[in-house]
């Protein structure tokens, strides 16, 4: 029994890694913002994003199982080297913004939470330094299997904390049902539902997940006979993404939205929720946020080394000194928000919305590779799969337009 359970957990580690990558403070911030501003009205955006994420994870995983190649290596060989370089540059730029925002939110939340136990609290910079070197210390172990196991524990803590919050704040069935109807809420002063929708999509349907999926599948040693296991793993990851994301939205909808309170800073999640739900519930929420931040920060800082090895078509080796230096530099970006006192929520939402701009290229590349007979042989994508991917491509273009429009409006407002 124990061996079967251990085998099942090991078969889900690639999905847990992607789940931890996606459900970081960026996702939590986007979902909490959506819940605070619009209640459960944008639940449809979460569901659609998780459904698309499952399809893309599953298909990129299938491509790796059939062709035996990883994504960037295939882009370089079968499309053009510039495509692979494009993803390395754009995804690195994206995770840089995410690293800055994640650590800003974690340190800010921890500071506000610490005020309940210490006079004047512990300054954010100390929390930032602690979490940065915690993540970097895990990275220095250099063992990717160890990374996944540690991440699985952190993800489990995060999921339990947010599910407890969902039980506490569970909305009515009627409100949840209405949330599945695709509507864009009316814009109120200071609100931008289009940027928020783009942010939800950008943080869930993240191109880095799909690129990394091919490497994780290869690392797991799966072959085409493991297609069923790969599909189950992808489904588990997408399901957990939806459950936890919906739980965060419900917590904000049941508290902040009911009281007409907006979420402008991460620290408000502590200061505003405590009078409504008590210190214990806030502590659970804060612990979940910290676990979410750490679970996403590790994949964030290690994504670039994975991408470089993927492009070069070599086995990932995190023990190289050049990667230790790259990861250290990326990790130290997390000090910018505590040092400069920039608004972490604004940084985070903008960073995640930027991710939507990369998505159309990611979908187009999959369509191209999935229909190459010399790569996929008899497993080339069916006409049904191609239609689904074409619809996802159209959706990705619309999300990119919404992201661009929202970013432009936000920047214009800042400099007005």
C-alpha cells in the first residue's frame, strides 16, 4: 500500500511542480483582486484559464513523449533558432518582474502579520532576505528530484491553508453558478476588469509552464506508453489550480467585496481581514500566501537555467557555477520592492498581464510542431485538436490585446 502511494505521488511530482509554479503570489494577488472588486463574477476566467492550461500542458507533454524532444530545442531545430532565443529572453523578463513582485508581497504580508506578535513588527527587508536565502539554499542542493519533493511539501501546505479559507468563506451555490457565466463586469472608477482578466489568464495560462513541461516529462523518464500517466498528471495540476484559485477569490469575495473594500496593497490582506475573520484565520491565510510565494519563487529563479539547457538540448544541471550566479542575481531582485518601497501588487499584476503577450507565439509553435509528420509520425494532431488549438490561439490574441490595452491605460494613468 505504501509503495503504491509513493509511486502515485512520484508520478504527480511534475504536475505539482507546475502547480507550485503557477499558484504563487501572482495568482493569489490576481484572484484576490478579482474577488475584492467583483465577487465571484470572474470565476469563469479562472475556469477557462485552467481548462486551457490542462490542454496545453497535456499536448506539450504528448509532443515530448512522441518526439523525444524538448520545446526550445525543437523550436531551434525545426522552426528557427531565433524562436528559442525569443522565449529565453521574454520568459526571463517575465519571471524577473514576477520575482520582484512575489518577494515584495511576501515580505509586506509577513511584516503586517508580525505586528500582531511584535511591537512595530519585523521590517519587510528582513523577511525578504530570509526567504531569498531559503530558496537559494534549496537551489544549492543541485538535485532536481529534491527540488520537486520540497516543493510538493510547500504546495501541500499552501493548498491546505487556502482550502480551509474556502470552507470558512464558501459563497452560495447560486453565486458560484453565476460566476461561470462569461461576463465582463462594469468598470468602476479606479478599476480595470480587462487588465484583471488578462492578469488571471497571464498567471495561469503561462507559456513558461508549457515549455518547462517538456523538460519535466523527459526528466521523469516517461515514454509514449506513459501517455495516460502524463495526462492524469496534467489533469491533477489543472484541477488543483482551479480549486485553490477559486478558494482565494472566494475568501476576498466573502470579506472585502461584501464590505466594498478594494485591495490596493498586499498588506491590506492582513489589516482588512483580521477584524472580519480573526487573527487565526488571517494567520492561516498568511501562511498560505507565504507557501504560495516560496513555491513559485523557486521555479521562477530556476526557469532561465532550465530554458538554456533546453535550448542546448542537454540534461539540466543546476550544479554549474554559471547557473548558481544567474540564480543568485535573479533572487536578489526580490530586494527591490522592500528597498525602494514600490507597490508590490501593481508590479505583480502588471508582470502577470505581460505573460499573456507571449501566449499566442507559444500556441502557434505547438500547432506547427504537432503537425510535422517527421516529428509526430502517426501521432500528428487530429483535426479536432487543431480546431481547439486554433480557438485557443484566437483567445490568446484577444487576451494579449486586453493585456496591452490594460497596461497602456495603467501606464498612461501613472504618468498623467
